[in-house]
């Protein structure tokens, strides 16, 4: 299949760090369709050869097996070319069209990895230059807008230029093998389904913690914050995967319809729940991985009196028959104690205890998303066969089954961006977000943004290298539960 893949923002960080390495892996493993061209678009004046050299220089910094040999890079580089464009100039789109018309292709992918403020201009210009043909697909990187209105505006313009089936809205979490396994766990196995409901589940925690700070993205992040950067998209997608009803098949719309129902059923905020159930924090100086790190406000590009949140912890519910009354806790933050993403499902205790169970120990299913990818099933067993004090008493002790997907599937696994890029080329929309789904997620976070805009309290400080502000622990403790690391 001959394709042209055009990267708007072709000299940007995402292209260097994620997209090119992902394409290279696909190329190396023979999964990239033959006959492709990868066209970087940027403002700089570069020749094809210079663009290739720049990419080669970035690849040289890649460590270990993922770094291409010079022979491999030479073969990959043959796919790369560059077009200089000022994205507001119609003539430059004509130049791109000429480049695309140099040869026959089955598919043209326009991948927008620029600042989202340029998305509407690019979509309008593509349409004005007839670059929105039936064989064109458009990929929109997150964040898609900064609130509901701006998201709708982008979707409206994109929707005018392209049909919904041509629009691929990326949430790279959906491309992670661990997240696909979450769908497989739920819909490829019948074991948990009877238990997957309010009668058996006491509460669910979703944590996406990062050790990194804002790196070089201070000014972008300061206008964004953790709610828009992580909760509105990645965390809510995980919540949907956990909370949705089984789709009737694996077609994109069958899956997306079910996710949308979850988002629509999220409990609406009241002034009271907004105050009590949504905690925002901002990191102060601290120590991460034995290294002293500065406070958020001292990071380059950040306003020294910034009120931007670098951590969010919240409690919500899915108001439907399956989940009514079950708290879902979401927590995400930068400069936290560890890089760790997991979902913990805590089951209700046995209805009638005949053994002595250790306090607070219940059955749990922990779905590890990263860095570890696997499942832990926590059970209680009797340690009766042990000798020593207390032997003979019918006491229970915690034990767990541990499944390590990295060990099981190892190097056969495809990375998130590689998976998603291949899906775009294949026209598979399952792992992409539909406009109504995305708007619903914005609709749900909007009252939080509005509340914060006028809330004099501001984000609560937490020391870098910890699990966030103490108010986050207090919030969950009010329900009689605690975060995983506190149990
Ligand atoms: C991105 C956010 O979407 O996800 C970043 O913009 C964040 O701020 C990143 O660091 C986390 O992704 P991952 O795959 O490293 O968990």
C-alpha cells in the first residue's frame, strides 16, 4: 500500500522523541507497509538531506537495541523528505500538494503534531487546497482545545473538512499494550464479569504517577495543568475501559458508544462535591530518586506565582445500575514518589467471617499499566501449616498471584505510538477517540476548571517525591479507604 505520512510540526519534540522512533521500529520489524513516504513539514528551511541528517543525529542518542545501525538508518532515511511551510500561507499548501502529487498513493495521512491553536488553520487550509480527499486521514494530537468551547470549535472545523471516519484523535494511552490488555481482561475472559459490579466491588483507584517534572515544557504546562493534560483524556479513558459495558463487537463505534455512555453517566458536580472531592496540588522542592529537584514555580517557563496544578486527586461515581455508589478515585501528578500507573479494584469483604482476617485485607485485583505490565490478584490463605506462635488458629494471611505480561510477551510487543500509527495507516479507529466522547469528557471537567478559576484556596503544596498533598489521603480516608501505598 503506497502511503504518504505528513507530519505537521515535523521538527518538533513529539516527532523526534516518539513518532520517528515508532515508525523506525515498525519499519525494522517489517510492519510498515511498503511504498511509503514520511514527509516532515516545518518552518525551517531544510533540504531532504538536512532533515534526514537531523533525524539521524536524534537517533544516535537512542540507547540500546532500539538505535538503528547506519545501514538500517540509510534504508529508513530513503522514506524521509521535508517540505518547508508557513502554515498560514495558502501558497505553501499548494507546494505541499505538488509534492504529494508527484506519485500515486492509496492513503495520505496528515498528522497534526503542532500547537493545537494551529489545528483550525491547518484544517481550513487543507480543505481550501483540496488536500482533504477521500483517501486522506487526519490525526489530531492532544490536547484538543483547552475547554469545551475550544474543543468544539476544533471539532467543528475538522468535521467540516473531513468525515468523522477520517479523523483520528490520539490518546496514546489507548495504544499501550497494557491498556489493550485491560480490554482483553474484561471482554476476552468471562471470569471477572459476574463480579464486575457494585454488589462485589467496594471501590476502584486509578493512579498515573510520574517522577518527571515539567521538563522543557514549562510554559506549555503552565497554561495547561494536570486536569487538562492527564485527567480529561488518559485517566478518563482508563475509567471508561474499567466501567463500560461489554461492546457487541470490536468495531470502533461499538466500543466508542459504550465509552460515551460511561462519560455521560459520570456523576455531575455540585458545589459541595467540587470542594470536597477534587484536590489539586502543586509540587514544592523535594527529592526524587535521591536527586534534589526544584519547586514547580522555579521551573523554566513557569510563572513564579503560578496556580497551575501539577497533581489532581478526585472522587467520582458512575451513576448507572452497574456502578451506583461505587467510588472511583483518580489520581495523577508530576514529581511524585514513583513512576507508576495502575488500577486497583478492591472487592467487598466476605459477607460472613469464619476465619480471622487481618484488618483491612480484602481481595484486590491490581492491573499494573507501567512501568510493570501485569496483573496481581490478592487473595487470603491460611498460614495454618506454619509453626510458631499462633499456629493452629484459623488466621488468614495475604497472598497474591502475579502475572507479568512483559515476561510472557517480551519483545513481541508493539509500543503505543507504533501501534497507533499502524492503525491510522490501516484505517482502524478502535483506539482513537470520537468527537462526542471527547466533548463529553470536556463537559465533565469544565465545572472543575470554573470552580478553580474563582477558588481562593489554590493548589495545595506537596514536596516533590511524595504522593501529593495530604488532602488527597484525607479525601479517600473519609470513605474509609486509603491509597494503595498507604495500605
Ligand atoms: C502526555 C502528557 O500526554 O502523557 C505528559 O502531556 C505526560 O505530560 C505523558 O508526561 C505521560 O505519558 P506516559 O506514556 O509516559 O505515561
